C-alpha cells in the first residue's frame, strides 16, 4: 500500500511546488503601476453598485427572489456585482496577460527549460488569478457589509464562493487564450464578457425574460455564479446552489484540461 500511495503523494507535492513557483514569480514582478490596474478593475463593479443598485434602485423598489423572499434592489444587485468582480479579476489575468506571456513575451518557453510542465504553468497562473479575484472580492464584501446589504457572517460564506468563481473563469480564460490567434480577438472576448455582465441575472431577474431567453440566461456561467453568491448573501440557499457549485467545478475542470493540453501542444514542439 505504501509503495503505491507514497510515489503519488511525492509526485503531487512536486507538482504543487512547481506550480507555486509560477505564482511566486508573478508576485515578485509586482510594481506600483500594477496596483493601478488592480484598483481600476475593482472600481467598475463598485460604480455600477452605487449608480444602478443604489441610484436606480431607489426608483425600482423591491425585488422578489425565486425563493419568494423580497429584498431591496441594492441587495439584489450587490451579490451580482461581487460575482462579476471575481469574474473580471480572473479573466483579466488569464486572457490578456496570459496570452502576452505565452505568444509574445515567450515567457513560458523559458520556464519549460526547468522541470515545470505546461499543466503546472496553468495551475500557477490560475492560482495567481485567484489571488487577484480574492483581492477584489474581499474589498467588495467589506463595502456590502458597510452598506448593510448583507451580514458579516454571510459575507464570510461568500468568499469561498468567489474563489470557486475565480477558478472557473480563470480556467475558462486560459483555455480561450490558447485558442485565439491575435490581439484583435480580444474584442470578441470583451464583447462576450460584457454580454454576460448585462444578461446573467445581474440587474434583472431571469423571470423578466421570455422563456427561451430565460433558459439561455440560466445556462451561462456568470448566472450560475450570481445565483450562488446571491443565495448566500440573502440566506436563501437550497438544492439549486449544489447545481451551481457542480457547474462551476465542471467548468474549471474542462478549462484546465483544455488549457493544459493545448499549452503542451503549442509549447512542447
């Protein structure tokens, strides 16, 4: 038994250590200008929260959730902005930055001269994307608690959910980045991301759409993320949240598999 398990544990430990070295490399390259990028990425959902959630919400009034509970419009929008912030943080690192490192800077070709493998590069970059997403999430839940849009206990429960969202979208972003061919393709990514932001139950409940459009909304990854965070924020969790978690885990596994295999094919020629 020991001879079967021990080599696998050692292999997993080595894989984790090599992936962590990629994350540490990103941490070591932080500069003051990078913090400007972080702050700008965080400000967008905060501005939406105050302008639409609080401002327009004063005109809209209360919203009835699928569970039957009635909440204020700001309480409805805030969890969606939190999920969107986690998505934005993860995608920012695993699309534009990842693509530049792989296709133009050729950073990963140098890393592959070490014992680090393509899948370990992907895991290391994903961990770094989670760090950025977590920074956004922690700052945002503090704002939610200060505005009395959720409780401190529920805010703590939302943080693991935002980590899962970051993993799922980070893996998806890396997979897409291995497929696109040029910087112009990022216009398509930006358009897709903005469409998700607008039509994933962020500002309007899915029941507000026609039946066919409602089905399309509910199968998007951001909607499943919003549904999970909103249920945790309002204390209305149920069996659907298990579906949300399973969906995001499956998306993360698929994205990592595609990214790892395509990186190996493109970098290990």
